[in-house]
C-alpha cells in the first residue's frame, strides 16, 4: 500500500532545468533545507527521478532532450522496497524538525497531511505483504503491456531502441516481482484460488497469441507508422528486433510467472476474505482506515450499508411503479424486467460500441457547458472518452479515469469497458460519465493538478474517500441540476448509488463476516440488478482490494453531510459555488480535514 501511495506522490512537474533554478544547491543537497516547501517538493522529485516509468508517463523531460529513462524500468526488488521504508522514516524525522510556529498556514496544512500519510505508512508497515501483487485486475502481467502501449511514446528510431531495451529488461523485473510473491507465500499470504486461475488464463492467453498479434508488437508497429519519421525499411528491421526480444525475454518472463502460479495452485484456498490470512483482521481494519480516512469499524460500515440499501431500493421501486412496472414481484425481479428491455441497449457490434463512445462524449460536452451556476473553479485540461484496451477488458472494471498529462499533451480520459454490451444500458450512461468525467474525477483530479502553490505531493494525495466520494457526489449533483430529468436516467443514478451502498455490505461481509465469494456475488446480484459479468468482476475486485470499495459511499455521505451543515448554518448566505470552491481548492484531503475547511468557511461567511 505504501508503494501505491508514493507511486501517486512520485510525480515530476519540473524539468531538470527548472529544478536547478528552483532549488539552490544547498536546498537540494542539505539534510534539512531552509524552506519547508523546498524539502517536501525535493523529496517527491527525488522519488520521481528514481522511477523511470513515472518519468515516461509524465513525458516532461523529453521536451529538453532527456530520454535515457525511457529505456529503463522501475526497480521492483524487495531491497528497493526496504530502502523506501528507511527513507520514509528519515523524511518523517526531518518533517517533524520544522517547528510549527515557523511555518505559514499553507505549510502547516501540508505538514499535517504529509504526517498523516507518513504515520499511516509507519503504522501499516507490519501489513506491507498483505496484498496480491499479481491478480486479475492489476500487476506486472497486465500493467507492463498497458504501460508500454499507453505511455511509451514513439517519435524516432531512438524511441524504438528504448522500447526494445524495455522488452529485454522486463525479464529481470518479473524476477524481482516473483521475489516478493515468494516471500508472501512463506508468510502464508497466498491468493485465493480464483485469482490464480484468472491470472493463469490471462497470461497463457497473452503468450499463446502469435507474436505479430501481441500488443507489444502491434502497438509498436502502429506508433512507428504514425510517427512519420521512420522509413519502411527501418520499421521492418526494428519490428524484427522486437519480435526477437518478445520471444527471448518477454515470453520467458511470463513463463516464469505461469510456472509459479501453476505450481502454487494446489496450495490455494477457496476462502477469499482477509480474515483467513495471518493478522488478516487487523490488516483489514488498517485498510479500511486508509481508504475511508475514518475510524469506522467494519460492523458500523456493514450496518450503514444495509440501511442505505433499503432506502435506495425503496426510491427505485417508487419510480418503477410510477412507470407502470410490476413491483409486486420484488426488487430483483422488477430490475430484471427493466434490464431485459432491448430498447435500453446498443447493437452488439463494432458500430454499436463506437456509438456508445460518441454518446458518452456528447453527455460530457453537454454538462460541461451547463455548470456555471455550481462552479467557479474548473480545470483547464480537456476530457475525452476512449475504450478500455480489448486485451484486458474482460477482467477490467466497468470504467476508470486517467489523469491528463502535466504538460497538456494528453487530456483527461474516461475509459469505458465495452466487453459486455448488456453492462451498458443507456439509462446508466449519464451517471457513469458524470462520475468518471465531468464534474467527477476529471474536475477534482485535473483541478488539483492545476492548483497553484500546492506542494507536489498534495496534487496527487491518495485519499480515496475524498476522491471517490466527490465522484459519487457528482452523480447526485448532476441529478439535482436537472441533467437526469428522464425517470429512467434517475433510476440509473439510484442504481449507481445502490451499487456503492451494496459495496459497504459485501466488502465487510467478505473480509470481516467471512462471507464466501459466492455469497457476496449472490447478495450483489439480488440487490442491484447488475449484469452478472459486472457483479463477478466487482466482487473479485473487492477480494483483492479490501476496503477500497467502501470509500465511495463513505466519502459521498460526508460531503453531503457537510453541505447540509453549511446550508443550515448559512441560510441565504450559502452559495453552492463557494462550497465547491472550498471542497476542491486544496486537493484531496482526509475527511476530518475537509470538515475543518467547511467549518472555517461557515465561520468566515457568517462573520462577513
């Protein structure tokens, strides 16, 4: 989990030239820089410079002719992870050495947030191996080809040589990943059986294709052609090298993981919750604390979930009754009747899937022009909709958001999963677009990236309850503003909120109440009416990412609670634009700090 935190924090916003100009030699090299801001930014920059994959993703150094990092991969060894924990302790000590009375108000807040993260890293170090680094959702086996396809840019033959270098180096990185996986096995932390079966299927399919159909080959071929800077003869030679490297390095790397998981399969269990692992119950509580930024107990979250499920289902049934649906048969049957209507789906074809992407973009463009009454602060970066790469969409979530590039070369992206056409009913599209795009993740994340004066780490602080809570709140906000006036679109919104309430129940059910995977699937299917393929994918996600799914509803409920608190306190002085400014203008924060912001906003407004 700590590695994930600092994957987010390891973001480079400055070129080497800018760094040299921004930090005096003393500030860059001193154990304790004179300026607090210099220290926190310097530490993030140093971490970024140690991650060639982060540098490639940001695409910033290339503008000044620095490209060597594009031929390297990150160090994934246990020794490197150990170094990180030692480094975090050093950072923690230095951070605390800055006296509060010497800091500005902004720096005090940054210190508080940094200490929140560092203290969590310290407290959770005992659970650092409570994870499954290779699973059906993420891991080197799909992260590597996705990174090469989406992030490694090709504009010249030198870029291709770097690409070829990374095809060679991947074998060593797989070996490093296996080192950590084997250590987990020694500690009794083995993935559930279904996880092993999923990743084996994924990797065997990956290596089973002819190399000319492998995404590492086809992506390179496409990028070289589109670059317009590489002759046909040179392209042919470089593709031949790529084919050889895939055969000699990439395939053997995957084979090493395939062999490991094949051998360990007999040791895997069908119990799926964290409770089954050594100190698993404590690890789950730690995970809940990280993702919700609260001290809510698993039982409390479970009970809140049950209550919300009942409330939202009642609201949906009321609308269905008004639309002349038979609700006497119960919620599940009524939702199945709704979902069975062919008129709510696109044609199951390439043309139908292409139209989905077009219609998503229309939805986003429409709301983007109608938010002036609710927002002053808005991102400069654009927003586009693209399809999740087909090679991984079978096990990918229904959608996700990718932040824009720092230098403006790539807009924010809403990735839509089009694998199962029945998983995209028309009445659910608006809500999903508002969540992933505008005014959801795109507004919050892109605005945070563009805020002036924030330390680098605060632009990307990984407070999921805030980030996902905002996105879920955005669905509600869009409905309030009239963008979902069709009753079926409102059912889509309520189903999405119901989905998040069910998550509270099933996540705690699996990891705390010892539910089986099948129990959780059955509960979610009966209580949401979602497509079976989505239900299975979601439940399996919660199993490998314990606690994360609870953050959405917890965060949304807190934001709505704080908005209502401000409304009641301010009366006719309340302005929704002011409220949203306060929520968004400081980047992601723990929920208790967000509440303090709102309390201060109320006090300041009343004092005017």
